[in-house]
C-alpha cells in the first residue's frame, strides 16, 4: 500500500498504482469533481501531476482545484494545446515549435507560411470551442527515449526533434487530446494538464507577433500566437477589461504625449532619454529619498559605469550574468583569450584532462604570445607547480594561474550591478566595529543586455538607475539594519499612496548550482529575513529558488489601481559578498571579523518605477510630483501683465508653473492643460487682475472657487508635500 500524507497531516493508504484522482475520490465526491491536478512531494521537492498519473511511492499530496494559484498555469497550458490543435486543423502544414503557459496567459510559437492575423482569430476560437465542447480527456503516454526520438523524427517536424533531443531523462512523454494515441491530435509535452478539455471555462486569443527560434535573431522567424484562459467567463471579462484600461494607461504612449521620456533608435533600444518633465519627476523622487537617507545615516558615494573583469569575477557576476551582460571590452587579444580560457575552466573544469576548447585557447595563446604561453603551460606532469595543469585538471590551481596573468592585462565590463564597487569602497580603508554599520548609498546606473524582444518602454530596459545602497554590519546589527531597510521601503510606497502590496521572501535552492555554496550563511540570512518580516508585522509568503544568487531577499509586490502586480522594492541579506572580497573589521576583541552585507533598493529601478507610476496614475501625478503643477492662462492681452505676476509669484515660492499668454481662446487653453494632466488651471482676466485673485479649475474639469493669489500660493505649498497626498489618498481606492 502507498502512504499518502495530506495537507492536514492525515494519512490515506492507497493501493499500488493509485493516482491523485483516486485520492481525491477517497476524500469525497465534491473534491473529486473539483480536482484539476495534484501537487506531490516524493522526498525531492514538489512536482505537479495529472490526476490520472499513478503515484510512484509514498508522498505528501495536495489536490489542486480552481481555488489554487497553480490551477491557472495548468489550465493555460492545456488551452495552449487546444489552440495548437485548432491551428493545425485549419492549416495542416503548420509546424509547431513550443507552447508554454506564461504569466497571465499562454502562447505557441509556430512555423507557418500563412501569416496569421487577428482576422483569423474567430475561426481559430470557433475550432477551439468545438474541441472544448467535445470534452475529450487529456491522455498522457510515455516512450523510451530512443523510441520517442524515432517517433518524432518520422513525423518530420525538426522543431519537435530538437525539443526531444534537448529533453532530459530516459523517457519522453506525449499528450493526446483524446482517449488513446493514434486517433486524436497529440503533442510532445511534459505536462501538466487538466483532466478534460471541457474543464477550460473561458479563453480568448489576444495577439500575434513575430518571434525568433530560441529568441535568437540569427535563427528562424516564427509566429507567436498569444492568448489567455480562465476558469470562468466572469474572470476572463474582468481581465479583458483590465487590458483595455491598461492600454489607456500605457506608459509608452503617455510618456510621449506628456513629454516625459523618449527612446531613440539612434541612441539604442532600451536606452531611456529623460526629457525635462520626466527628469523633474525623477529628481523629485530622488531628492526626497536622499533627504530621508541623510536622516538615517547613509553616506553618498559615486562609482564609475565600468570596471575591470577581475572585479566581477570576484563578485561572481562574471560569467554568471554573461547572457545578460554587454560584451566585455578587452585590453588586447591576449586578455580576450585569457578571459575565455578562465571562463571555460571555471564553467567546465571537471577534474579530468584539458577540454578541446581549453586546448584550442592554449594553442591560440601560444601563437598570440609565445612568452606568456610558455610561462603558463608545461606538458610534463612534474613541471613547475605554477604551470597550467593539463593532466589532473586542478580547476582552482588553473583558475588562480590565469588570474595571475590577467592582473597584467585584463578586460572591462559595463557594470551589471553596483554592489562590487561598493564592496571596494568599504575595503578602501581600515574599519572598526565602532564604525559599523557603514551605509553606502548611490543612484547608480547599471547595464544589462536584455534581448530585443524582451524590451518594453521603461519597464524593461538595457540601462537603468537603481536607488542602490549597501550596508555593512556586525551580526548583532543585521536584524536592526534589515528592519530599517524594510521600513524605508514601506515609507517610499506609502508616500505614493501604494498601500496595496504583498511581501514574499525569496529563498535559495541548495540543489541549484546557480546559488553560491555557503549553507551556514544561507541559513542565517534566511532566518533573519523571516524574523524581520514578522517583527515588521508583514505577512510574507516564501518562494524557494527566488533568492539572488548570493543571498535571500524580501520583495514588495505592489498591486496598482487596475489590479496588476509589480515587484518593486527589495531588501537582501548577504553573507557571501564579504567573503568573496575579503572584507573585514576589527572587533572589540582586537581581532579581524567578517561583516555582513545588506543590499536594498526601495524604488528598484528608477526607469521601471516611474514607468509603473505613469500607468498607476494614468499620467496624472499627485500635485507634489507633477512636473508642472499649475498653468496660468490669460484671457486677453489686457490681463497678461497680471498673469506674468501670478506666474512669477508661484515660481518664486518654489512651485512649477507655466504661463499660457498666447492669443488662443481660453477654452482651448484649458483643454490643452487638461490634456497635459496639469493639476490646476488658474485663469486670469481683467476682473481677476483688479481683485488680485485667480479663477481656478482642476485637470478633471471641476470648477473650484476663485481665491486670492496669496491664498492660492499657500494652498499649493501645502499640497507640494508627499504627506499631503498620502493623507488625502488613504480613503480612496487607488
């Protein structure tokens, strides 16, 4: 019998070969009817299973229903199969590539001569509806790797052959949208899927776009068909409404209309040019945060945009972030070859003999620089211990030898992170426990070479500025410093009225090689974050595998006014960077000790944060943050002198004002001010000039009371504070 432990701790004994569906039925008919899939742990972590999959042994098991977050991923994966079958039925020459579920939906990349357009969507959706209505089961079957490869090769789809060859394990799995293979449509797939097509409650195709195979612009051009699915039509309708609202708020459109930023192809994709009005918004946020940092004992620093590769080899960013980095700048061909050799040994040194690529690079070094080559390389195993070891494969020995030569001529990298440079500032002078904590803060610009297809306005860019800080502290100071960073992040969100957020703690996966190996450091850092979140009164979820490669983190996931989630501020604990850089302080015992590092960025990326704010406020920033707070509009030339006086008075008070003294009529002037989402429009004519007042309305078209000039200045000054907006925003649903 199998022992199946349920989430409440109770145990069900099931016969060998029993499935999650059998467990659900044993619990009750209601659960059996609602079940979509299962989450099982056989002792090696959670995996999702189809309801019909036999359980392979004793396990912990949870039944997934439509109430579970995982259920939408399963539903959308299944809908992607239904969409693919529909496309293949309409265009039999279709070659499918792959079709995963993604956040908020799914897609399928296809190779098809017919150019699919939105005009084809009704026909595809009608065919999908037919498949759903037939309520066919999703049936999984497996073949040995060899037999499965032979099967997909016979079918003649090169993309599926490649997928099968890349798949891990000794078996390949296939899914049939029907009760048996050979009679219904099927696809190579790992799963998981809903029990029957009829469980797909509501779906809609959203767009079609171009895509390159594996995201590589040098490879085959494909078509990507995007859609979404929900358990019911109500949820789908709500999502489509949200999409329509999001289109109105698209920061790329509003950013251009309001003169906030531009992205110029001559400058480069993903490179933001801040125009004057956007720069004002950014500076207001930066300067306000700088004021808070001074109060909290932070010290400002500035670092260059580029650093030696040795810096990033030490930190672990190079070559770890190689796919997301701009290419290095090498001092010479020799430095290029040495760095490529270091990377090859670092990534593939396995204790065996020198690899073919290592040998090729060594040979090129000999041709490029015979003297250097002879100083590194000795074919005899008993030679100088400093020589490159090609027999025993002593990885660390060889890495150290290459680094020794790289100290003479190396390469440079556009910095992907600020933290290594801050670590070097800390290391630039002796530190005592009396000096700690050291809090170094910088609005530092970093660079990531994101794929062109992943770039999106200001929210996904290649150059961005982080409100970065790194704190170096003693073990006793770690929790208070983390708590201070959490409070600062909450302060930033509160000052913008972003009250609706959840908190997640990203933990490491000890079995994932991307995470630095330091079990004790990880355990201490993760526990500290748990305790700090609890002390701060935060209800936090934990997500394994979501840590940074060097340490766990607390992320703030903010829900905007139309219900979308955005990951903004982050706080990270790091026991690893101080070890890598050999950072020390002298303790009260007069001995050297290792500090702990804290990384924190309340805004995250200024580009992404402001892009999100543009959409959240639909470009109508609160008065304290608006690039122009008031436009003074004159009725005629007779009131122009007074209009200039009003504008000058506001400007001298430190307010941001524009004067519209054009010959245009007052109606179009007010319309233009509202189009630019300026909070207040102060109309002045002869009557206002005589009484020294302003005729006031707001950007929503509401007519306000006329008021004296001094009173108007006082009102604006009162609103020119984040605190005033926060107090006003709390009762409202943002």
